[in-house]
């Protein structure tokens, strides 16, 4: 099973898009954004593990330059760790199920089979 190096940054919302582009340029294969409170966002960036030597300092240096150019506070690194690979598709699918918004209407994801009863409309 593959492992990933995830580095978490806390930064100003105005830096989110340019920081994501910068992380991509530094080899990040993906990122996600979460709320951090107090007018900040949490940006999690992923690299295949083991991460290249000096990655964290290179990223922080480039993010600090970006923040300075845009007149924003320098980002903080709140954590850096290795995490195992997950089957994101299977995890995402667990949150969906068959729904009946009306007595004769059935809505279900394509991966859940359902045989319609007489008079039902299935989407």
C-alpha cells in the first residue's frame, strides 16, 4: 500500500489559490482546503512518500515569499506526517443510499441496484 506525505499549512484566504498553484509547481499531487477559524484557511498538500529532502523548507520559503508579495501574514506549518493511501471512492460512496423523497419516487446511486415496484419511478 502506498503512503503519502501530507503537509498542513495555515494561511490567509487570499493566498489559497496562488499557494495551491505553487504547491503543484513543487510536485504536490493534490491538496484540500479546510476552515481554520480567525480568518485563516488550512491547506493540506500531498506528495508521494517519502517526501523529497528539504521539501518542507522549500515550500515554506516559497509560501513566505508569496505572502510578502501579497501583503499577507506568512503561513504557518501546523503539521507534516506520512499517511496511508485510502480508497477515496469507496469512502465517498458510503455516504449515499437509496432515498424516497415521495412515496412513488426512488432515487438511488448507480452502484446500488434496485428493482422498481409497480407504480414507482426510479432515478
